[in-house]
C-alpha cells in the first residue's frame, strides 16, 4: 500500500502507522529501519518518501499480478 503511492508523494509516520495498523512510535521505528536500508528517504522531520527503485519495483509487481 505504501509503495502504491504516487511517485513524489511524501507521507508522515502517522500515515504509515495507519497503513500498517501500528502506533506512530512503532511506525517511526519501521521507517527509520527502511531509511537505513535505502528503501526511503527522510525529506524533513517526520516526512518520508519512498526511493524511486521501490516505487518502480511495486509498479512492476502490480502489472505482473494483474
């Protein structure tokens, strides 16, 4: 669901928490881990964007499963 977001769209830890069904604090931990492995980039405090290679992979998977 997070990867299904349009390219260039940022999201907050609250958005991620709602998507994952976890608290904002747990979502922040998840996103920090994703940032460390290069899956997303923090654009400002509390706002993130998925890296291009992640959204491209999600697009390919989505097209392959339709």
